C-alpha cells in the first residue's frame, strides 16, 4: 500500500508534466541569443538528434533566412541540441527540412486546430508556439497554458 500511493500520484501527474519542456540548465547563452532572436528557442526535445543535425547543416537558408553561425557557436549549439534531443519513437518523422510542426507528436497534439487557424495574421504559422501557448518561452505547452486567439472571419 505504501508503494501504491506514490505510484498512483505519479501516474496522475505525468500527463501534466509531459507538456512541460523548459530549456535544460546547460542551455548555451548563444542558443538563446542566436536562435531565440528570430523565434522561440525551441526545447531540444522537440526534434531528434538527426533532425537537429540536418537543420544545422542548412543555416545559410534557414526557412528563407541566413542564420549562419560562427563555427564555435555552431558546434556548441549542435552538441547541446543533440545531447537533449527527443526520441524518434515519440516524435516521428519531421520531414525535410525538419519541422517541429511535421512530427507525429505535433500533429497529434494539434489535431483539433483547424488548418485556417495557422493562416490567421496573429498566428502566422504552426511554428509560432507563443501565439497560443502563453508559457512557451518557459517551456509550458500544456492544455491549461493555452489562450487561442478567436479566429477572424
């Protein structure tokens, strides 16, 4: 009985913890500064190690922008992302180029969001986590942290 209660409590809280992905304590300042200057500094667990490697090889044309880094910065950021990357069994394929919004996990979590929503000028794209997830910058992506803008007709 003494083991059963902590196990039940852990089981109840796991779903809430599953959508909490704060940046790890060893996040390089360069990751926050460089990657976070244009978009959310995404938690590394949202892509696999292979996806992060592929993404970093094409920084000269990073979704239409030149995001090249110095070699030292790039190596430090790559090592960090690979070290904390997610598992492919949990995420699924991210496409080519890798996009968090194409992983099976993202699609499953956002299956109720209408396609037209991503084109709303306040949202712009599925990559703009902060448009709905108020706590995204702190790694909070749970259902209780969502404020969905009302769609304009």
